[in-house]
C-alpha cells in the first residue's frame, strides 16, 4: 500500500496494514527479536482473519493454548483451532499426550485439514520447528502448505491458504533465514525505537518489483492494531541555518596566508617538470660556453667523496 | 533473600507471582548472588523447591543460605527442598549399574542426547502429592546453571527442550515457577551460548541481567543489574518495562542504588 493509496482510502487506512499483510496470501514471515516481540502482531493477524469469517488453525509450540487464546473473545475463539505441540512435543510424558507422529506429521496434517474454504494457518513458531526439523524438509512442507505450486491465476479466491510464521531472528544462522525469506510472499521485520514498535514490510507481489514499507504501530490489549506516527528523534541536531559557520583557519599556530610579495614570487616560479618555451629553447640551443654538458652535484651531509673508504669506518 | 531486590521486583514471599519463568544471566561478572536470593526467597515463601545445583557443593549453598536466614539442611529434612548435587552425582553415575536411570544420564552417552532423565527427576521431585499433610505453596525449579550443560556436551536445542518441558509442567500445569541462570559469554564466536540465551529470553517472563561495569573492577560498585519484564500474564499491564540499577555485594546483603548514586561516590 503506497502512502498515496492509503490517503485516498481515507478511514480504510487504519485497517490497511493488517489487511495488506493478509491480502497477498502465501507465506507471511514475521521476524521478531527479544526486544521487539512478534507474538502480539501474530495474534492481531489471527484475530483479523477470524473476523473475516475464516477458520484459523494454530500450530502452537511455544505457548500453551490458554495463553494463546487469552485476549480473544468467544467469537474469535470459536473459529480458532489450536493444535497443541506445547504440552508434549517430544513424547516425554508417560501417558502420551503428544500429537501422533511428532512435529512433522502435525505440520503435514494441517494441509489436509484446510481442504475447503479460505483458511489461515499460524505457526507459533517457525523457530521451534526449525530447531526440531531439518531445514529442507521444513521448507518443502511450508511450500506445499502455502499452495505455491499452482499459479495465482489457477487458484480460486476461495481456496487461498495463508500461512503466518513467527520467526525469532537471533536464533538462526543466515542460511535458514535466507531459505525461509525466499519462500515468503510478505516479510515483516519488527524493530522499534524509544518504546515505539515499527514494522519493515517487504511485499513480493507476483510479476512486480518487491516493495518496502515501514509502519509504526502499537497493538492494543484486545489485539487490534493502531497505527502511530513516526516518533521524532529528540536529539536531532539543529539545522544549518541557525548555527553560524565556523572559520577553521582562525586560531592556528602556523601561517596559512601569503603576503602580496610572497604570492607574486610563488606565481612566477617555474615548476621543474613543466615544459615551457624557455626550457625548450635552452635544450634545443645549448648556451654559449657550454660545449660539454656539466653535471652539478651537491653532496648531502652524509655523502662521502672518498672512494677508498666508502663506509667511512676505517680507523685511520 | 535481599529485601532491596524484592522492592525493585515489587514482590514479597507472601505475594509471589506464579506460573513464571525467570531468567538470570550474567555477563563479565558472577551472577550467583541472584541464585542465592531466589533460593532463600522461595524457601521463605513456603514453596516446594527442586534445586538442580550443578556448580557448587551443597555445603556452599547451605553456608550462604544461613547468612540469608534459611537452613537448607532443615528444609531438605522437612521435604521442602530436593537437591540434585551435580558435582557428587556426576561421579556416582559411573559406579552404578547402567540400567537404573540417572538424571545426568547424558554423561554416559557418546552423543549427548536429550535431557529427558533430568526432566523426569524434576517432575518426580515436584509432582504435587495430596496425602493430607500441609501442602506447600507452589512448586519451584531452580537451576544453577544451564551453561554448564552446554560445556558438558549437551546441545543448546536439547537444553531449550528441557526448559520447555519444565515450563509446560511446572509453570503451566502446576502453576509453579522456574528460575534458571545462564552465562553470557559475550564471545561472538560462541553460537551455542547465544542460541541458548536468546531462546530462553524469548520464553521468559522476567529477565535479570547482572553485568560487570564497562569501566572495569570497582571496589564500591560491583556491577549493574538490568531488570526486564516481558510477556505480562495479563494483557492489560504495560508491556516490557525495564529498569537498571547498580549494586554492591556485602557480607549478608546486596545494596542497590540508581546509576551513579553509589554512597561511596556521593
């Protein structure tokens, strides 16, 4: 959404950010960090999808079901199906509470459940899955899940599947991060300054150039999103109009200026390698009394003209 | 426990929050005073404590505990405290028959697998039993410290899984608390330590970070403590508050003051 489009939409701009994140479909990658967490934005997107009438499937690995559902009212919770990988993901409990087949099967099962109608799948989190599944298998499963094999024209609007993935940036190297990033249609990197969160959003629309947008926002307790204005940096330096320019050549311990006579002498000096007409004449026509060429040699202080003792170290 | 730290954290033994993961980390200094604080805090709060002590001997913790007003020996005899003394039991493991599962089973294995036996130990120690006697307030797991597991060959994902299961069982199911100490090596080359620290930070509700002063050792100010509240349990409380204080460790207490306001300086 370019700023001008947002202005034309008027009040629609307040909802624009969540809608535009969900509009493209495919994989939406939410990259967060310890300082700027992304789960509240994930929950805001989940709420938005649920309010649009879609079914939302959440694969929860990092928080319990009660904690994820907290803050949602019953209309949203009814549309939310929570697949619990938090309580016993690795089958360590004695009476097995785990989902059968472990994390990979749970992920693949989501594909079959969202057979009909538009659906949103939220993965909380991709970091957990990346730690427990090999990266290539995770990428292949994600690719199949977000139905990117079919061309955008073939997919009916009703069959669009949206995958929201929460990823903790600091936990992974550049390889897996790059692989997941290349799979994503939309990539949101969360950061902020001075207590205000911001999202750097990269849209990869098909057959168009990727567009980058920055939005400042805050998430309210009921997980609706409010756009904010970019905070002014308080420590901005004053503009140049107000500060007088300082002349650096004052208060020096050495002389940078030339007097008139010095300037004339400097200007009239011929540089040794500059080829002027006088030099040309002097070379073409050797002067009177200069039948042979002369060598003018000025010995340096440490030069020794004694050929017998060039190093000057004989104690004679 | 240190009353001044309780004030900073806005908590008392009687009114301690439940269901939280508290992460203690230290960088360029020794953060073990925080472990002693929480150990005595939860014992005074009448909680059942499982203490996985991998770094020091039991008598060391007991001595420091006595200075802070709790007796670990008495608590252990009463059944309030269960201690896994890592230094002692790590040697025991090689003299036991192999069939019996041991919490530190990973020491015997060539490829250090997961920490399921350690989790089983914690679960058995803290499982609430209703047998009619006076119930403890809530179960608490205290680990000193998790970085030792990394240096013993356990992978960071395995340690994160262990903390995940402790969180799921102790925090969520039994409404207890988990407190763990991690070292921040500050070394950019140590990826495993970074993954562990960042992964735990994402899971934590409260992070206490003890840092040495950037200018080096000082007699009157031993370091700086950064307190970060994350993931509030109620959505209405303000998110992500952060405070910074400097501290000085004395014989029986730790005094905290605002940055630059050490009594020695004023």
